[in-house]
C-alpha cells in the first residue's frame, strides 16, 4: 500500500458555514473573528477523515488501547462521530478525561543508565486526542501567522524555516547592504560549555 502525503490541517479545511470574506482571522475563545463577524469554528468531517487516513500505523498504542491501525482502517466510520466530539470539545472548552491520560515511558538519552537525569520522559497519549491537538495547533499557528504574532523573520520552530534558512537570510541581508555600499556591523555571541 502506497503511503499518502499527509499535512497538518490548515484553516481552509475548517468550515464556518460559508466562505470567509477575509483571510484575516482572529481566535477568540471558541469563535473565529473574521472582519466584523464572529462565527463558531467547525471542524469538518472530511478534515477528520483525512487525519485518520494519514495515521502512522507503526506508532504506539496510547493508554486507551486503541491502535492507530484500527483507527486508520475505520476512518470512514469514525470521521463523523469524532468531528462531532471535536466540535463539542472546541465549543465548550472541555476535553475528554481519557484524552488527558498518558502512558509515560523513560527513554535513555546518554550517560550511565543508573542516573535518572540521563532519561527523558515520552508521553503516549490517545490517538483521537493527538488528532484534536493537531487541529488546535493548526488554528493557533494560523492565528499567530495571520495576526503577526510570529514574524516572517523567525526561524527554527516553524515549518520550512530552520537555523540554516535563518543564516542564509541573514547572509543575504548583509551582502545586500555591503553591495549598496552601506556600513554593516555584525556582533557574534557564543555560549561556551554547551
């Protein structure tokens, strides 16, 4: 079976009844503000189905015991009830208690295995909870980018923007200034001992 390319859900996959007149949106509680209108955010059944179809079947089972493979194979049947649950959760601001549970496993980083500080915790949460997190993350990131909460010059934690792209952007700006004959001062700060 060919693995399809899956992307994080984006705001256009959400529906607000009819097409928003403006691409500028602001998150306000359980409402999306577009222009002068406040409308409830609705997570579409198709967006949930797509997320279920993109589940990695090799991921671990969460504390609910439901394997991602089962949810992926039942994507068509689960999309509608999950979209209803997600919308209700979004509107009320409440999350199912089972989705808050996690199986925490210590993973060894480096050094002696007898020292607890050489381990990092890994939390395994339920698959439906992880999908809901993806929708919430998508809305928050869209809000930050549309509302200029995250500048275009910020790198590393944004998709497609790494430390390398930051260096390339900086180098490009400095060389443009030098090419136009302007003075450029560059200070470098390094932290030793890391």
